[in-house]
C-alpha cells in the first residue's frame, strides 16, 4: 500500500514540528508496512508576521529541514500567492468576514484562502498510484504517536488497506464544522478535500462566508466522513511558541 503524506501550508515553525512528524507519523506508518512518500507545498515570507488572533509577532522560517526526505517540494512566496488569488479573495470578501470577532480586517480570511490554494497545489503533486493521502499542516506538532492499526488493517496475506473508506478527520476542535488541520483521505476523495479552493464561488453564491471548519463540512457533505482521529496535533507558532488555545486542551 502506498500513502502520500502531504505537508501543505505556511512555514511558521517547521524546524520545531518536523522531528515530531518523523517520529510520530512517518515512522509508525512505515513500521506498519506502508510505503510513504512525502510531498510539500510550503509558503514562506520574509515579512514580519503580526497576527492579532494568535498573538504572533516575529519572522517565520524560510528553509525546510531535511528537504531530501521529500519526493516533491515546492515553495511559494506568500506575496506571489496574494497576487494569484486576488480575484478569489475579492469574491470571498463579498460573503462577509468569517471571523468578525477578531477585528483583523479580513487577515484571517486571507490566511485561510492562501492555505486552500496551497493544499490544491499540493494535491497536484500526488501520484496516481497513491492509495491514501495523509494531509497535515507544517505548523502542527504530532503530540501522540499515530495508532496506525486504528486507521488501517492487514488481511491474512499481510495486504494493507484502509479501515474507513472516505475521509478521517479529528474528533477534537471541530468548531461547529470539521477540523481542517489533519485528514486521512481515501484517494477517490482527494480532489474534493484538497481542491475546495475551486468551489469557493459556489459557496459565496449561496451567501455563506468561507469559514474554515464550516466550509470544510459543507464541501464534504456528500462524502463518507469519519471524525474519529484521536491523536492530537498541536499548533506551533512563530519562534516555537505553543498555541495558547491548544494548551488548554492538551499540555504538550
């Protein structure tokens, strides 16, 4: 069985999260007998990050540690992404601010649109012979070692397959939708999950803001979804700081 690990998103802190990704995600998958390829779609910026919601204030990371681990690795300058997605960003704003309580003048929405663009670009690199896509953001530290047998199984011949056809999402922090930080995705449903950037105009036409968790739930409305991923993935902010919100749920 072949699995593509897709790490896609903004490089806030990959030097801090990468050791945990190797130890708690890649190693247990390979020990189980799964062939793992790693693909990266990583954005970066040399501009100062000042985030009202996360309280981040600093310069993010630039290089990816151990790039030779990756079968494919593509970098995107954040400023270039903003130019590419400008029309979609303008459209998404017409549906309203998904996080009005933050008062950040659509900055959180822009970050989310950048993220959706990156996972779409990452999906374009996934080989056709991959049975499963394991998606995660680069700023996530896998607190728990992945219980592979919970999500995969072996038959009497030792052949490996998924236990759950569809998409496995976290059971924690769903925020009235589906948590979009991590997912185990059956290959036939990869496009629906990872290319939902292209479906934004339809959601806007229905009058709904592009909120991360509720938009994901809407996008997967016709897909078998299993919100039972038990392992916790905590966010690591600029400079290696742990998310204050995640620490309330798990001490890591």
